[in-house]
C-alpha cells in the first residue's frame, strides 16, 4: 500500500468525515476530513470546484422545475438568470416562484421579469434582482 493510501485511511478514520462545519476540540471551524477552515480556509481552486458543483446542482434544479426542453430553448442570459436564482434561493424557494416559472414556460419573459421584481426576494437582494430581471426581460 502506498503511504498516501495509508495516511488517507488513517486521517479518515481518526478525523472522521463531516459534510457540515463543526467546531473541533480546540474550537476551530472544521469541515470534511479535518479541514481547518479557521486557519487554512479554502484555496481558490477549491472555491472554484465548489462553485462548479453548485452551478451544476442549480442547473439541475432549474431543469427539473422547467423541463429540459424549455431550459435548452432559453437564451444563455436567461439560463444564467434562472441558475443564478436557483443558486441563491435553493430549489424549494425557487419553486415558489410559480407565476414566474409559468411565464418562462410560456415564453413571456416580460411577465417573468415583473414577477421577479415584485417578489420578497427582490426586496432582499435589491440590485441583484433588478439586474437579473433586466436580463430575463431582454434575453441578452
């Protein structure tokens, strides 16, 4: 067995594996297999990998809410808007945008933008919502 396999097994057994942040025995915020977020944090490459995975998850959520055919027919800016919203809101909260989602399915992007602007979400994220609503409306 290579030493890297041996140390991996040891660390997984001794540190454990946690999907969510926790405080270790000395109060450091830790995640995964003993990753000390307090002192080490994440590298830019790790942040990029997390973002790539999160974007893929958000796209899957949007496809589920709209259908592959509807999603694939959207312009790239409109796809980006919906994935951005799924990333920000999560599946359950985005699913509550039923009037907006129906408008997108009908191709009524002006109405979709109206629904975005009049949501509680828009009051919370302000400029983000306005930028995304403009993109939804214009499609470019």
